[in-house]
C-alpha cells in the first residue's frame, strides 16, 4: 500500500488550482524552483482519449477526471522519499469533491487558487499556442468551478490581473508565511533555494487572510 507523504513529513502538498489559462503551470514551476521542490504537471497524466476529447472541444466528465486524479495522486505519493522536498502540483481541481479526494490520498494540501476576470483568461487562452485545451472549453470550466471556502479548506486566492512575475512573487511569499507559521508551531519547514529565482525574491507588502491581490 502506498504511504501518504503526510505521514512522512509536515510539508503539505501545494496545489496550484484554477480554470484553464490562469497560469497554473507557470506559477507551479516557479514555486518548485524557488523552494527546491518537485513540480507535477497534471496535464501530463491525462489518458490519450481524454486529451483527444478536449482537442475536439468536449469537456471531461467525472469518470474521466477520477482516473486522472488518481494518477496524479500516485505520482505525488511516489515522491514520498525525495528527501523532504515539497511537491507542487498544477491541476485545475475545479470541484471540492476532487480536492477532498486528493486530501484523502495525500494528506494536508495548501491550495493556491489563481483567479481572474473571465475576459482576461479568455484573451490569454486565445494567445496560447500548442496546447490541447481550446478556449471554447473555458465556460465549461467556469461552470464547474467550486472555489475553496474559508473554514473548510486551507487556501489562498491570488488575483491574476497583475503580470505573471508579480503573481509568482505573491505565491512565493504566501508559502513563506504559511511555512513560517508552521515552524512557529513546531513543524518542520523547508528552506527556499536562494539561487533558484533571485529576481523573484521580493517581500510582498500586500497580505490578506485568504484573498490576495497582486496589483
């Protein structure tokens, strides 16, 4: 039986979630570099028939997503022996029951929800090249989206209206605050990698309990 990461260390899985086009992959990759962690791209775990369905403009159903989520969790759990480095996952995780499943499989999850105006997201999707997700599927994702709610899930919502560098800086600083609080309660916290993204290591003066604006 696979052992949960949470049973082996105190650092939670960091889930960068949101609809298509909000910049999940960019932010998750930068976080992994900053904290010396492992980056898992959920798109890599879709079955070929699911990718083909999306190429044709067909949204995935729950049956397709459950198997996909299980494959993602298996990949995260396979990193349990990676020396205590954090795992950063870029995954839409649109519905609460999907995130509940991930928590059952993985243990504690810190959610960074990237959110923004649908017109902004739509314009980014229109400019994106070489990706199987067509802009036409954005509305189906917005319809499915169940944003995290205070008191139920551990999360921070990041406004993507600013440039992507500032969104990344905000995400980095939110994680630093989270692990600093964990350290204050006696949990182990990883060190940031000072050489990973030197231009991103800027203290963010703006702070909110759950919703964080970057502009």
